[in-house]
């Protein structure tokens, strides 16, 4: 047997919760900044829309959503 046959396969485990949490937090921060980009007092709907778009964009960078 060769040395490679005796080596165990190594697995990588990702901390999924932490990765998603970070993407959501970054998306919220970015969305809030975008909502206030052109106005000092954006309405709640505009803030929510910017945050939603930014969070989904951040998640799209780390998750491969199946599109059919």
C-alpha cells in the first residue's frame, strides 16, 4: 500500500450559521446606508426595501439558489 492509501480523507466543515449571520448583518448595514444615501429621513418602506435587497444580495453571494 502506498502512503496515500493510508491517509484518511480530510473533511472541511463550515460554520454555516456564522457565515449566514455575517452575510445578513453586512446586508442590513449596507441596506441602511443605501436607504440614507439620498435623504436624511427615508420612510420605513424605503428602508425595509433597501435592507431586503442588500440582505438577499449578500446571501446570493454565499448560497447557490437553484433557478429554473
